[in-house]
């Protein structure tokens, strides 16, 4: 099955362009003001500012989650349109995640005390990571997807003391001892 078709490819490109334009007009920077890099480690001045960072793993997992959720909610939709729905959700999250209230919430409740939001490059990379996660999930079974999910969560935990699970937990229900551990 094709992920993109003649009809969905222009929609996907429009979603990516829309995301980039909205972030640009909201004043987001293109990439880290300290210079371009392919990778930025967690808790650095360029986290969420360059192409990839430890949170790229979370966005890969968004794609896996969206694939399985949409497979359940819209089983009769063609795969390409489920991918468009997943991209729409991911773009909406990128725009919400980079809104002043969410940036402030990250700063108040997580170890990201100096977080200023994602750069445009990082946000678009996050959307691409979600597409990659969706693509991988669409070509594997649920057991493989679950193993990938657990493996990437553990990897992110090891390299960044953070992952998708902790990120959601700390946004919704902050735990001071986790925040303290993350800043050690």
C-alpha cells in the first residue's frame, strides 16, 4: 500500500507548508541562533532548535500511536488518508506545543526551565518523524510496534532523562521528584 497518492501528496505538502508558515508568522526562528546542527542533546541551549534531538523519538512514537489509533477508528479509510489525518494531528500538536501557554507550562512544570519552543526546522522535522513512525507501524505488526515503542522510550530515558511518557505526565500532573531527577 502506498503512503502517499496523487491526491494525498499535495495535501501532505500543504500541511507541512501551513505548519511552517504559521510558525514563521508567530515569530519562531528557523533554527538555533547558535548555529545549525543535525543533532542537539537534551537540556542544551539548542534543544528543539535543530534538525533532530532526543524528542525526535517521541514524534516517531506519535506516528506509531496515530497509525494504530486511526486503524481502529477509521479502518475503512485508505492508508494514505489515514496518514493525512495523522499528519493533521501532528501539525496541530506542533502549533499547540509552540503556543505561549504550552511553552510556559513546559517552563513551569518540567526541567525545561529555559525552553523557548521549537524552531521551524525542528517542528517540520518532528512532523517528518511522525510520518516515519506511521510508515514503520503500517508495515509491522502490533508486537513489533509495541517493542519499538518500549525500546525508543527506554533509549530516550537513557540519553535525555525524558521521553514521551514522562513528557505527558509532567505536562498534565507534574511530579517534583521527577523534575529534580531530570535536572541532576
